[in-house]
C-alpha cells in the first residue's frame, strides 16, 4: 500500500473511533433520560390514583 492510502485508512479509523465515542455518550445520556422519565411516570401514576380514589 502507498503512504497516502495508509493515511486515508488511518483517518477513516480515527473518525469512526470518534463517532463511536459520541454514540456511546449519547446512549448513556438517553439511558439516564429514560430512567428519569420512568420515575416521573411512576410518580404521576401514583398521584393520579390517589386523586381518582380519594380516601373515605
């Protein structure tokens, strides 16, 4: 292989590594957001049930 071809392959590999890091970061953030939304939904459902069935 020529030096230019190896440099091009190296550049592509580095770009893909950076892209992978970005995707991993986004997946972690999405996981955190999903957990937070799940907690909020559980709280809303709890309070909704309390409103729908008041203590007698």
